C-alpha cells in the first residue's frame, strides 16, 4: 500500500522530483527484497544478507565516507555516483532491519509537521551536561578543511 503524503515543499516542481525519488527508492527496496535469497556467488545483495547487518553497516559507513571525501574535494560527479551507492547500501540495511521506505517517509512527514522539512529533530529536549574529555577516552577529530582527501580503493 502506497502512502500519499502532502508535498514536502510548497514548490510543486520540487515535489514531483522528490516523489520520483521516493518511487525509485521503493523500487530499489523491492529489488533488494527480491534479491536477498539469490545465490550469493552471483548477487552482491544476497552476499550482503549472508554476511549480516554488521557487514551491511560497514559498507554503508564506507559509502558515506566516500561521499564526504568527494564533497570536500569538490568532485560533484563522484558525489552523485557515491550517493547512489550510499542509497543502495542504506536500502539493504533497511531491509535487513525490517524497515520499509514508507516507515521512513512517515517519520519525515512527522518531523516536517513539527519543524519543517529542512530541519533535523534534536536528539533530546533536555540539555545533557558534557562529560569532560579527561573522563572519556576519545579519538582525536581530524579537520577536513584545506586538505585533499583520497579514497581507499
């Protein structure tokens, strides 16, 4: 059953594009579900399902990092390509977790009603005091600005 959501923006042309994208992700989701039980020797999707959610999450994180690196390096075409890979791996992880695209669309609609489509909900409405860095072992943050980053291949 397909949910009919109100436009996410007040510009119909943009909504048409977003609607087309959600249709594409729903088709991708259905293709992932159909491929999950194929022979892992010939299906990348089946291989990911065989290896489990940890491997799926690792692949998703790798693709997200590649998108970030390409964006920082100003490589628009690579950002587009890697974003498609990112969406594929996200869809695989959704399927593994029992999350359907319409579950995500419903959450986006809920958030839009609260804050607008371009805002992310805060993690908490209560301010949590920061723990001093000396009490928690943390990895150093590496600045990305001004550095040419390369992807591993």
